[in-house]
C-alpha cells in the first residue's frame, strides 16, 4: 500500500456523484471519512426553528502516476 501511496500525484475529495466521476477516470479510492453539518428543519416546524446533524460520507480519491488528470465534472442541469 505504501508503494501505491507514493505514486499519488493529486488528491480530491467529495460526495458520491463526484467520486463516481473520478473513479471513472482512473483515480483510486484512498479513504472514506465521516462529514457532518448542521441542517435546519423546515420552517413550518411548530416548535420554532430547530436544527439536526446531517452526516454524509466524504470520499478521498487519489490520481496515481500514469493516470491523466480528470476533466472538471460537468454541472448537473435542472430537469
């Protein structure tokens, strides 16, 4: 594993859609980390404004030596 890590030329991190884009361009998954942020409940909550913790995985990817840098991920178009 250490030999592989020594060949990493670029590191990216993001969500599921982002990860699938980079994996499709030859990047490798290095780690999955836990990400968390505060999220508001809808304004219609009868108890006043409340928050909760939203947890999402953060995927860490690396571009090994010999793999071309991926083009920017296309933006999602509203449908």
